[in-house]
C-alpha cells in the first residue's frame, strides 16, 4: 500500500483538485482510499456528502479507541475509490492533543489496519501546520506539494518543505518529496517567472511541466463524478502521475511502485 500526502501550508494552490485527479487516475486499475483531513471538508463536499448530520469519518480516527478506517469509509461514484469524510469537529483536535497523548500517530495506526485492502491511500491535508498535517506526513511514503505558479505561493512552498524535513527527522525514514506546479498561465509574466524560479530553486524535486489553468477542473464536484476527465488539465495530471511514479521509484529504489 502506498500512502500519499497532498499538502501545502498555503491555501488556494489546487490541493483538493490535485488529490481528486490523482485518485481518479490511480483508481483506473487499483484500489484507492481518499482520506479528507481538512476541517473545511472541500473534498467531502465534492463527493456530495451532506454537512448535516455530520458524517462519520476522519474525526473518529482520533477520538475512537479502536477505529476501523475501512469501516469509516464510504463508496463514491468512482469504481474502486472510497472516501473517509471530514467533519468540522476536526478543528478541535489541537485542544484535545494537549490532554490525549499519542494523537500524532493516530492516522498511521489506523492505516496499518487497511494495508491489505487498498493499493493507494491519498491524504488531502489542511492548508495549515497542525496535528492533522503532522499525522499525514508521519504516515506518508510520498509528499506531493501542489504549488501555484505565483510569487506568493513560493513562500508557502518553502515553509512546507521545512515542515517535511522536521517530520522526516522525527520519524527516521525517508519521505519522498515531489512538487507539482499548478494553475499555470503561460500568458502572464509572473506565471512564467514563478515557474522558472521553481525549477532553479528546487531542481530535481519539481515536475518539468505544469498543470495549466483549466476551467473544466474548477468544479471539484464534476471531478468527483464518474464522467471521463477531459481537457488539457486532466491530461497534464495523467502525465504528472507517471512522473510521480518514476520519482518514487528513483528515490526509494527497493520499493515496487504500481503503474498508473
């Protein structure tokens, strides 16, 4: 089972869209679980899960004594893809962590119980450094950082990679990092310049292409449906996934990475 954390400490960079597109492509021939770790629950809403009553889901991973992650999951319109929904109550976990030791590894323990059930688990992280993000980074094999090709977004990228370094030292095993340039508009000077700065500053970590701005990917609900994904953005995500597989295999050569 391969665990992917899709994270950036800056919001608005295409994180949920990236998670959805990667998950849909992986689900073409593999068993995929998406875990929504963001209290805003954008991923959960995309799959049509209502806010009320609050759905059973990720919160139970941290508050139940022996949570079954598979038991918390639900089917989606996409074959071979299941979802663990997020709830607003996730925002209260920081306070709970002060009195409940061991929460930093709660997700990793829960994932261990489903390692035979899924080929890939994608963790859609909140855009803040928090207990939820630390859980994701502690459990993940690969960190995918979607980064908008915008000058302000590059500052968030640096913060995200520093956080990854910190967690990697603590967990004492490699965390493969990969940067995906997103929301790229080659017609603008700032977009082109930001992409050049990415390549220059993070050589070897950055995909050599970019996910273009594509109106067909703006509505996450349409991506979460079962209609075919079309357009230049969807095609770019397919290419990006192939690169991610190659990057993981190169960084951890003793690990077999399933083909997309």
